[in-house]
């Protein structure tokens, strides 16, 4: 069975105060989910970070649809 995860880290918002740790949390979560404790593959992760793209609802939805 192939397991998939979409991990989203949004630090930069258009109409709210920007945050500072969400992308770090997303990077840590991806690292945690990608491999089991013995190094074997676990989840196939797709990561969306606000520093790399404008993460909108449609971008996230499209990524989820392509992942599952």
C-alpha cells in the first residue's frame, strides 16, 4: 500500500500577521513521515511552503487530489 501525505507550512499571510515557525514544523514533519525508525520508506510526502509558492486553497486542493 502506498501512503501519501501533504504537509503544508504557511508563514506568510496576505491579511494576517506573518508567523515564523510553520515552515520549520512542515520540514520536520516531512522528515518524520518520510521514513520509519529503521530507515525503510514510509509516507510519500508532498510539501507546500509559503516561501516557495503562494499557497492558496486551490493550490492545496489540487495537490491533495493529485496525491491521493
